[in-house]
């Protein structure tokens, strides 16, 4: 159940959108469970994922989702003012809690929406 998808990404921008590139789940032949472990955040963050181009799903620390080979996944966050940040790990809970990557998002500058 080793997923070969690398979710590592770092985003630093002064204005929205704050979202990752879409990643395709690869290297598995069965359903796996991914856990989203928020490691650091500022109070203004609202984080979401989008699976297979569907509707947004808000997630919080330690939330899980299931995926199969070929599914697509990307993440976004609301970062309201300069200095807001979010960092979380994507963990393959089905494979001994293997970390598939760390995603970091930061709003730089003093602006807000």
C-alpha cells in the first residue's frame, strides 16, 4: 500500500489564491486512508481539500480521507493578512503512517482581502 505521490509543496504569495497543484494518487492497488496533520497554523486559516475536482471539503487537524489509485487531490487555504500561515503533513495512515509530504502556505506582505 505504498503511495508514490509526493505532496511536498511550499507556497508563499502576497495575494490569493493559496492552493497547491493537483496531485494524482499513484502506486497503490487498493483504497488507502490519508491523514492530514496540521503542524502549525495562524488563527485566520480555513483549509480545504478538493478530491477529483469535486466540491471543497473543510478539514481540521487529524482529519482523514480515503483515496484510490488515479484520484486527484489539491489543497487550498484562506490566508487573510500578511503573516498568516499554514503547514500540514499528508500521511499514509494505511502504510505505517508514512509521511507523503509537507505542505506550507504563507501570505507575505501586509495586505488583506
